[in-house]
C-alpha cells in the first residue's frame, strides 16, 4: 500500500537519498546561513538582529541552567542546537515540505545522541562501579527491569516525536484529499478551491502548536534525563 | 469465491487490529485531562507559579502520552508497513 512514507528523491551510487535527507539538508543550509548572516558583524552595543540572537542564546542558557543546574551549562549548546533543528524541522511543513521528524530515522538518531550522552555522563559522574551498581538497585532481582527501563528511554523519546508529527501529517494529507474530492463534487475538479482557506486552522494546530510543543518536550525530556545522569 | 484469499484475510484482520489497537488512545486522553485539571487547580491556588506549573504539566502529559503513541505506531505499522503479509 502506497502510504505517507518519504519519497525517494535520487540515488548516489547504491545509497538511497530520501525526501527526509533532502529536507534535512535544506534545514541545515537555512540554519548555517542564518547563523552566519546573524553573527557576522557583532558589536559591543547590540542593535537590530544582534538583539534577537542575544535574547535567543540567553533564553536557551537560562532555560538549561534552570532545568539542569548551574554546573550543566555545558549542555546548553547541544540543547539549543537540537531545539532549533526540531523547531525549524517541524515548522517546515508550513512551506509544503515534508518534516524530517516524520521519519522515525531522524527522531531515533536524535534520541540515540541523547542516550549516548546520558550513559557517558552517568559513567563519568558515578564511576563505572557506581554505574553498574545502579542497575542492581534497589534489589538485584530488578536488574532486567532497570535495563528495559533504560532501553525504553530512547524509544519512547523518538516515537513520541515521530508519532505526533506523523499523526499530524496523515491527518493533514487526508484533509487535503477530502477537500479535493469535495471540490470536484461541486464541479471544480481542475482547481480545488476548497483547499485554499480551510486547512489554515489545522496547520496552526498540527504544524505550529504541536510542532513547537513537541520540540520543546523533546528538549525538556532530554534535559531531565541528562540532568538525572549527572546526579543533579 | 477467489476474493477470500489468505492475503485478504490478513489485510482485513490487520485493519481491524489497527482500529482495535487505537482504543489505547482512551488512556492518555483520560490521563492528560486529569493532569490538565490538576494543573488548573494549582494555577487557581497559586497564580504566580503559572509558568512552572504549565511546564511541569506539559512534561507530565508528554510522558503520559507514550502509551497512546505506541499504539499509534503499531496501527501505522499494521496499515502501511504490514509485516504479516510477508509471512504468507
């Protein structure tokens, strides 16, 4: 059944380049060029765009230290990068592109990053012995449950984002198909007029509200898990 | 009677399974509503802590949503990437 999966755009050798990868490149280009343009001419007294950048960086720094404590300020760049990528990625559905977060590969890769950071810091802050011992607490019998619980973290983190964005994507494309068929019912087959205004309110919910909220939640949960691992 | 092939039965049963699986959407609905209700109560009692309460509430709701998302993923797999047809 041809569904709502990402289309295959082209091949490089044997490597399949799907729509997800191409849209991710677009987002990367947007973020890199945006960062280069905004940070080119910094001055002592900020004006114009520099104010916006400073407020953004300040907000992310404060947000990280509020949630994870002052000693974990080093994670602010990671958190900020993921937040910007996810926000732009979820909002790019408004431009008619397919959000890369509606592909489980993207979200799982991001949650694996968080997973690696969690366990690296867990070992770093509680030493290898303490880390291993943590799996046998409170009772040694609970070892399998502890392992399962740790493995469930990246899965639930990635599927939450994926499920929300994909659910929105499917509802939106079903809505567009329904509006096209309603338009052809009233005799406007070539130009589906009904698709013009009605989807706007759904885009506001599924793309803007849900997209920003889900990227916030992904970042927030990452911070909580990493903060836990650093023994905060 | 060649309409009733093994593939048709698997596809039909998968569609039913996807629909039945989405009943799991009940749980997160109730849970999130409960969290939102408690959050509203907390804001009513302590309006100055609204930002903190909203943030904690959204975080809790996102975690409560997990089971519903799992069932959504299973339903999506059953409909769009059915592994059972390959077993025929």
